C-alpha cells in the first residue's frame, strides 16, 4: 500500500524537550491505526506534528501530495462558552472548501445537514453549543470532520468522557471512513476497544514501543515496556546526540525504555 | 419643556452636539463589535490595558505640538501598536501568558506617558488626554473617526470567519489555515485603532468603556455572535445619545455620562436579558418533560 504519512527520524517537543523522539515509519493509505500510550507519551503531540501545528525539532513528517487532512483536537481545546449554535460549529468544516471569504452554497448547507443526520443530531441545528452534553458535542465535532470530507482523519482522544452508546456510534462512523479508504489515526486509551475495532496500533512511549498489528502491538510484554516510560521531563538530561546520551540511552535500555 | 425640547432640540440647534453625536455614533459602530470579540476572547481587560498603552505616544505628540489631534493620534497609534506587538510576542515566544505581558507593558507605558505629560502640561491638559472632549470634536477628529470606522468594518467583514474560528476552536483554525497568528495581530491592531479613535472623544481611559460595556451587556441577550455585535452597536449608540442629552441638560461631563448610560444598560441586561439573572435563576418551578 502507498504511504500516506512518512516519519523520518521525527522528533517533536516543547522547549528543547522531546515529546516524540526519533520516530521512523509509514502510515499507509487507507489504514486505520490506534495511537496508544500513557499520558505524556507523545500521542497528541504526534497529531499536532502531522497536521503541521507543531514544527519538528528534527527529522521530518511528510504527507503525500494528494492528501487532505481533517483534525479533531481534544474537546478541552474548544471554548464551549462561545456563543455559537451547532450548525455554526459544524459549518466550520466547510473551511477547506470555501476558505475565508467563500459564500456557503446550497450544496454546503446540504452537506452540513447530511453530516448532522449521520451523527444523529438532526433537529439540533439551532441549539447553543453550551447546552450540549459531552456526547452530543463530540457528535457535532464528528459531523464537522464529516463535512471536511478529508482523506486523512486525525482524532485526538475522541472517546473521553463519552457514554458507551455514543462510543459505539462513533466507532461505526470511524469504520465507515476506513471502509471508504480514508486513512484514520485515533488516539485512544481504551485498549479493549483498540483490540476489538482497530487493525493497527502504534504504542508510544515518547519513541515507538511497537507498531503494527493491533493485537500483537498490545501484547503484555510491549505494554510492560511502555508502562516503564517516565512521563516527567528531565531538566538535566544530556543533549541528544552528545556522548553523554550514549550512557543515558544505555541506562534507559536497562530500564526497558524504548 | 416638551419632548422635542428634551430629545431633539439639542441636536438640531447646536452644531457641537451634532458633531458629538456623529462622532460617538461612528465610534459605536466600529468599537462595539471589536469589544464583543475582545470579550469572547476573554481579553476584556486587555482593552483597558491597551487604552493606557496609548498614553506615552499621545503624550509625545502633545509635548512636541500641544493639543493637536494628528500628532497625538499618530503618537498614540504608534505606542499602542508597539505595546500590542511586544506583549503578543512575549506571550507567544515565552511561557508568559498575554495578560501578564500586557499588564507589564501597559504599566510601563502608562508611567512613561504621565511622566511626559507632566514635563510640559498642566492638570487640565492631563485631564483632556485621559478623559477626552466629545463636545469639541473638529473636522479632523471626525474624519479620523470616520476613517477608523470604515477600516474596522472592512477588516471585520474580511476576517469574520477567521475571528470566529479563532475564538471558538483555535487549534481547528490552525489545522485548516495559517491565518491564526496573523488574525490575532490584525485584531489587536483593530483594538488599538479604535481606542485611538475613541481617545479624542472620550480620552484614553473612557474610550475602552464604549468598547466593552455595550459588548458585555449584549452578551446577556443572544447566543449568536453577529446579533451580539449588532446589539452592542445599538446599545453603544443609545448610550451616546442618552449620555449627550444628560450632559446637555444637567451640565455633566459628556464622556462619563456616555459610559454611565452604557453602564445602566449593562445593569438592566444583567437582570432582564434572556441569558441574565431573572431568566436563568428565577424561572418558574414547572419544568418540561425533555
């Protein structure tokens, strides 16, 4: 299968501290991959790196030329008190089509209505977003992704604080995108959900612990290695590539850190 | 005294009242929507800080040319833009949030401005700079306010979608467009521009009042941004008419009278708006089934 996203020795991070460290690999076109790992293991940072919000500290992240990207940030990034209706939020997904100034046409309004219907929010068009439940808001955000009609879809923790019925509905939507040959990367914490529904998984602990078939990736041995990952950054850590790093890395390997 | 004498005659009989009404209306049309976005971005007090930041530039203009509108305005504009850029750059390039960097820069700016005014002027001059004089708007001032209103409305129309997206979901905007950071600076530019426009009429301290108080009042009445902006403009114009009439009939200073009128609308809105206290806290005990 051709590559959709290629990581070449990619390091992403903040203030000289890596959150994703020397990642190599390829996300294939049409694949459905769960990105798993502990808090601080670099999952959300990787999403921001792919979408271009965060520039690499070193290496590169290359997206194939014909790829359009839809990104769903974590809900906490959204200002729920903002005075907007559901239809306003979903219509933001028209940006790639209409940009800053393009008028929303009849077919755009139809696409928004269809997306709302697909996520079960018919009749919610004029509801203020601050009156929605967490699950309803997440459905609205999925509708926005639908409207974007992209062929690479990045979802950052879309199932957080969502009830089982909504999770099941949203998983079906993700599977539909996968069936339509779109490439989908989803940050997930529920490992059972990954084993049941995702063909591929990337287990991160700043660097990749394992990547490939979801069940093999989430083996107890790999999960044990990932669990030994240390979340806190070290202000006194040696600079990557220096002689000290050699000793540091070896110490890390003795602890099982990838 | 007839209703005509109370409400109409002051504006038909006196040119200075007509000028004041025109200037204040133009200011309301452009400053109030900017205030709505400031409030929605949780930057309400940034407007206040920016208003202080204009002072040293205006003061340098005053020091060199006296109470002349063009040098004072250009000076204020320059100082405001410098402070906005510095505060924005510090917050984006360091760990410090914009409220702290803005506070630091505006306080430095304010102290510097008061120092400069005191080098040459009297307390009366300082009062003029701080509180303005809407009843003494000349052609130059009206032309400037008109130009600022036009530029603001044009920029808001052009960047409307990006401004809304940046307030609602900034990461989403950054994922679909590179407009996020430029829009932020364009917006800060609009804030400075409107404060400069308001500065001649209401002074550096009260010009932010016309920007923020009608916007804060409009928040209690609607759940959509465009109606909120239109309502804020309406409240702003009503405050200006009411303030000017109070000023005329009761010999009150016009700037504070305008802002107090806006304050009255705000207090009424707190209680009676559909999103205000009565509607949200004192609803009837009956409830719907779903």
